[in-house]
C-alpha cells in the first residue's frame, strides 16, 4: 500500500469509527421511539398488577412514549416471566419482578424455563410489602403460639388458604408450619379474592396475604391479624408482632416489586431506563402512595438492587428445596 492509499484508508477507518459512534449515540438518544410493554405475570388486581400499573404510568410519561401493561398469567407466574426472558432485548419489554416469580419459583419448579439471575437485569426495585397472617374472626386463638399449640395437638385439623400453589402466600405459610413442626391442610384458590370469600365465610381457618390487601379486612373487624412476616412491625398494625418476635420460627419475608429487562439489553438502554425509573420511584407522590398502602418504599437501583435480588434468590431457592415445598 502506497502512502496515499494508507492515508486514505486511515482516514476512512477513522471516519467509519466516528460514524459508528455517532450512530450508536443517536440510536441511544432515540430510545424509546415507541411505547414500552410492561408484562405483569399475574391477573389484574393483585400486588403485581397494582405496582406494575403505577410504575408503567409514571415511567411511560417520563420517557415521553407511554407504557402498556400486559397481564400474562399462567402456571403461577411462569408464563409471563418466561415471555420477558425470551423477548427481544431492546428495552421495550419489561417485567414486573417480585420475590414470587424470581426468588421462589427456582426452588418450586424442577424445570423452570428461565434463570432469575442470568436472564434478567433489575432496572429498579420500588417497594416491599410484608405479609399478614389473618384468621377467621371466630377462630379461638389469640396469637400464633396458641394456634401452633393447637395444630401440634391436632395434626391436619386446621386449614390455610393461598392464592395458588407456589404463590408467596403458600410458600411463606408452608415454611412457617414446617419450621414450627406442625401440619395444616393447604387449600389453594385462584387468587386472593376467592380465598377471602371462604375465610370470611368460615370455611377456611387462616391466610397469609400481602399486608395492604389484608389491612381493610382487619380494620373492619372481619378478620384477626396474628403476625406479620417482615423484620419489623407495621405502622398501621403496631400491636401485631412479627414472626421473629413470637419465637415460633426464625423466619421473615418481605415481597419486593420492581421492573426488570432481559439481561442482554444494551447497557446504554438499561442506563436510560434506570435513570428515569430512579427518578420515578423517588418521586414524593409515588413514595406516599406506597406508604399509604402499607408498603416500604425501596428506590433501589444498580448494585443495591442486584444484591437484594441475589440474596433472596439464593435464600428462598434453598428454603423451598430443603423443605420440599412444591408448586403442586
């Protein structure tokens, strides 16, 4: 190659690299150029759906393109979660992720179609909710210790509801009974609403549900709260102890919720989503909305979010396997 050709080639290469850099930058700046899709892996009305819609509405507005919520229930939360794991990693399809579909499922299903840590990257975690163990109001036990004592003396005489096999409601309760050394009969329902109908009707004895959902029934005097599952008591039920406080079992669980994207989503797109969501979940109106509903605002992104997700995936996968809890 002569000197003139070399100079020309070098110049062309430099311009090409510059062009590619500008192209990549321009592409990133153009994101998003269409509405986002936020996949909720459960039916409308539950914790996944409520949080998903709050985040989708605000994130869509922040990005200037809007966000459409798509409920994709099935096989617990497997169908919707797997859909996002296999979606195009372009930033336009996001998952509402929680303890249920990311931390519990790996231990509940022998052949789960996705890897919670390998296939997803957290955009941000917005809020965490405790669970409350509620009992039908005519159940003759004043506290969890009394209930456990009765269950030990009368195996399989008491029943506990859940919103479905493999749900957080099921796993938390099953873990508690196992650690306490008692046997209760599991009665799974299709969602919390059906469980409440039978609990209020006296056809089932107890139910672990997300505290904000259980709160109205407790405050109305329709049900009695025995314990909460978080590490601390709740402001709206200060008289209700935690499981840890009772000494019945060394167990606590808070169900966090946030948005996730497929792990191969380009870093610059992830950064844009993370930046906007960070502002959204720190917004005073959303923080107050979560608090009023009984949630604990988190506003976690980056390494903090990854660490919390990994901790609970590792912890609850082991617990469910060790205790032999299955999605049935």
